[in-house]
């Protein structure tokens, strides 16, 4: 029953930013991922999950629209007028594109656990501090860091959109709080594990790709699209592109993310 709930992205655009809601989603991801880890469940259960979540067609759509199409000329791509130079620079960056190809291979080939597959801020509904995850049609058995990446990328895109707003200081701080408490709740729900540092790093690299595709590719976000002043939107998207590239190439550890992101203000 989702009466009274609304899409998280809409709440963020309006400045209604609730870290407690982010923590709920983080705990959901951590519990789901740990409970379905390929090397910690029985062979029979593993076979069942791989069969039930063998969502090859939807996974292929994500691989194309996240990791491939935005980084070459494609009729589905679009970007804000005035970003031609930086967009061309991204697509001409051979080292960056090689890293993105590696991440695509990881996305396609990894078989770690059950992944929501599309867990951005448009796939979460909130009512105050309550949160519910929806839209599971992209779920598959794959790299668990991808879910953390999708949510983190969308909080970061919102952060870049709010940098120049009237309440920028409070809103940007709250958005970074959301990322931090989400990851903390994820780790607590996942439980003690040597995997966690690697999950954070991979999530940030995936997040960088997700940020770029939302500006260079087919599917954009209202956080940025709703900025009516074209010069301000270009500035926000330029910051986000630069941030996304940096996350792919040299992601900070989990404790250094806030300082890293604030460097783009």
C-alpha cells in the first residue's frame, strides 16, 4: 500500500532530503545481497537464484544503455546544449573508455548475488522517513556493488543540482549524509566481511559510469533537467561529468567520499 508515498527523486528535487530513508534502502540492499551470496548459499539455492534471476534480456539493455551507447555516437543520446566540448572529450578519452569496458565486462559476467538492477532514486518511494523499493523488473544475479552504485550516483547527481540553490549548504550536506548512512546501514545489514572495502570501491566506479550516462546518454534525471537556467544547468552537469570521471579513474575510500565530492562545489 503506497498511498501517501511519492518518488524519492521528486522529494530530493523539492529539497525534502531524509537520511533515514536512505538508511532503510541501504539495509534492504545489504540484507538482500548477503542472503544471496553465491559462495555462502547451498548449491541448490544458488541454482535456483541463477535460474529465477537469469534476466539476460533486461541485463543486456542495461549494459548497452549504461556502459556502451553514451560513450559513442548513437541516435538515442542527447545532452544539454553547450556541453559539446566536454562530451566529445569524454568520448575521446581512450583510457576512460577502457575502464568503462572493464566495468561493463564485470557487470555482464559477475555472478555474486541477487541485484535489483535499477535501484536509482526513481525506484524508491518515500513518505517522510519511510522508504519502499519498487520496479524490480531489471533484477538479475550479478555484481552486488551495482545496486549501491545506482543509488549513490543519483544522490550525487542531486548534490550537483543543488550546489547553486538558495539552500545549497543544508541540502548538499544532507545529500552526502544520505550516502554515508546508506552505506553504513548496508555494511551493518551485510555483516562483518572482508568484501566490504572492495564493494565500496567498485560501487563508486560503477557510480561514475551511471553519472555520465545520465548526462551523455538517453535517460536523464529530473534533478538536472528541472534546472531552468541553462547556464546553471550546464555548470551543474559539467561538475557532475568531472566528478563521474574521477570516480571511475580514482575512487576515494568510503571515509573520504565527502571531502572528495565537496571538492567539486
